C-alpha cells in the first residue's frame, strides 16, 4: 500500500504524520488490495479566526476509488471522521459485491 500525505498551507509535525500513518495501517483489515492512499491536510482560509482543519482521504483499489472529507477544529478528529466514513463505504461496497 502506497501512502502519500500532503499538507497545504502549513508543515505537519511528526506526531500528526505518525498518527495518520498508524491509523491508515488498519485499512488493510477492511480491504486487502488497497493500491494507494492519498491524504490531504488543509487549513481553512478564514482570516483572523480559529481555522478549521480539513482532511481529505482518497483510497484507490482495483476498479474503484473511495473518498471522504471532514472538517473540525483538530486534524485528529477530522481524520477520524473521514476514516469512519471510508470504512463504512468500503464495507457497503464489499456487501454489494458479495450479494
């Protein structure tokens, strides 16, 4: 599984990158042929306010792509919300294929 983490408008610290990588490793339990995972970490461009942290995750598997986006006040929470959405998408897709 090829993982690509990109930050937009800031530099992520190692703690955040480790958190994202650790969580992404669990994806293999839901789908065994994940080719590539792209993670985009962005700061919302609201001037002079507490900026929202936006996380976008794209998962590429053979013949299908999954995508989720979440926005909260912390990257960890945004990432967790996006991951939950992706896991449910993967499960639904597997149920459709199995049926």
